[in-house]
């Protein structure tokens, strides 16, 4: 359910930004702003970024690196974010999934639904 809401947030974002996806990380006044921050106005809740079965306790503070339990495909949002029109086989492209990142580019812990 969370990933569906995140996917809808991405689609709303692309509608407002010339059919382009958000950058994975942007530096604003020296502070990194991640993709989840870009989607926040469309989702209205940081709880969506937390796995419902998180056993380590939620890291729901948006000012902390890795506060989301989901990843965003870095090939879509790196450097110049891609446009929707660039995807010829969009059904074969992973946009987001269960995992967290301890640092840029590392996906370490998945969301355990067992």
C-alpha cells in the first residue's frame, strides 16, 4: 500500500514538473534534499515512507539520512532526471521498492513482510 501511494506521488510530481521525475538527491543551501522530500507535498505524511513491519523502530525524522524504508531507482533520478517519454518499456522498469539506504547508492535493509 505504501509503495502504491509513493508511485502515485511520483506520477503527481511528474505532472507538475514537465513529465520529469525528481532528482534522487539535490543540495539546497548545503543541505541534501532527497527524493522523498520532493514527494512530500503530494503524500502529506512521512509515515508512508516507513515500512509497517519495521522491527528496529521507525526512523521517521525527515532530517536524518535514510529516513525512508524504500528506495528510488537511481538511474531515473540521477544528474538530469528522466522524463516519462524516455521509457519505451515502462512496465519493465523498477521505480521504487522495499529497502533503505544508509548512504547514497547503498541499499541495505529490505522491508520484511513475513
